[in-house]
């Protein structure tokens, strides 16, 4: 599989370009996994190539799995590269934290005309580090947003807890829910202490083209369906520049991805492997698979026709 790497110092962004073996004039920026060439990214590339797309994978930085002060200009630079190399249609896709990033980037960059947001929130998150400080996997970035633009921090919803209590609370909730990671209580408490302000909300009404929001009610990292409903309400009450679809399900967890994309990572036993991560997938394996299969059918059709 051909790929071209990019660095912030040389190119203005950290990424890897996977051109389609077949000639294509449309590209999707993919922000999945922890790097630009990990298993989840490769699965997305293999899923998107048959749908007629070139793929540009982006990540915060090489071997940096945190999200703090990420410059939206990097996505602007990636868009410029894609357009200069024959891509007439540009889309973007993100999941979880990068679902938030995809929505925010699309609200700033008019050239983006397809936005796929898997399990997103509707506000800018506080930044976080994964640098192993004091032996914890993740810690909040003090007074630092997850995103920046033109050298300025974007306003953000502050977390309810600071280091080291932040990671302790996540571990406690994961143990209680029997999940490998869980932070829904953390985000609910963060909103209780600091109701989301208008300046912290993503201005989804500025997104152009097609917008697709995807989530499951049993998401244990945050209440993504609540956030998606708030986006829906915002778009209903504000003039907007996009056509949007909402795909929400009862079951599917935070790993609410198309089934054929998942099976490109694990051709056999993908459902069992996912069930090891979240209790809801263990309790409702058939329903969760139906979610992934339905999502696969709908998204594949939408992307192919785009």
C-alpha cells in the first residue's frame, strides 16, 4: 500500500497520504487511532479505497497520543495539499476526541464538504496529555484547550477533576462498569460544575456540505447521543449550511464503527475482541453487530455516492 509521510516542520502537518490505486478526485481526512499508520487507520484506508476515496491520515504528532493545543491550521494545510494534488472533493472523519476535532475543523474550513463524526461531543474539550507523568496513562492539560487556531486557545469545557484525581476517577468508573476505560461520569460531572457556555460550543451551523453524526446510547466514555441531540437542536434553530443525517443506536458502545471496517482488522472474532473492551458489547453482542452492519450499509452508500 503506497503512502507518503508528512511532518509539521516540513509540511505544516503530521500525516500520511494513502492514494487510491484507482484514479480518484475525492479524499477523506481520517483521524482515527493513535498514529497515522496503526491498525485502525489501515482498516479505514482499506474500507475507504473501494468506496472511491483517497485517504489522508492525521494525528497530533509522532508517538504523541494526547490532544492539547492542536492547531486547526494543520488540517488547513492538509486540505491545501489534497486540493493541489487533484482532489476536488474533501471530507473529514474522526471518532471520539477526533470526532470533536472533525466537527470543529469543518466549521472553520469551508473546503470540507463531508464530515463524519463518530461518537462526538458538541463542545471543545479541555486538552489532555498521555506522557506517563506520575505513572498515570492520562492527565488533564492545565488551563489548556484541546484545540487552537491562529495561535489562540479555543474556549473549552474544563474537566471536573485535576491530576491525579482525574485518572483515578476514570479507573474507578471503568472498574465499576467493567469496561477497559470509562469517563461518562467525569463528563457529566464536568457539565454539572460548569454548564457548557456558548463560546465553548462547536459552531456546527458553519459546516458545509454533508454532515453525519454517529453514536450509541450505551457509550460509556460520554453521553454522545445527548450531545448529538443538542447538535440537532442547534441546527434546527440556526440557519446552517449543511445537510445532515443522524445515525444513533441503542447499542454499539464507543466503538461504533462500520462492521466491514472492523473485520479488516480482525477477519475472525472481531465481535469477541470488541466485547473484551466494553460490557455493553458483551451483554448485547447481536444488537451491537446489527448496529455496525446497519452503519456500514448506510455510510458506504453515502460515501460512494458523494
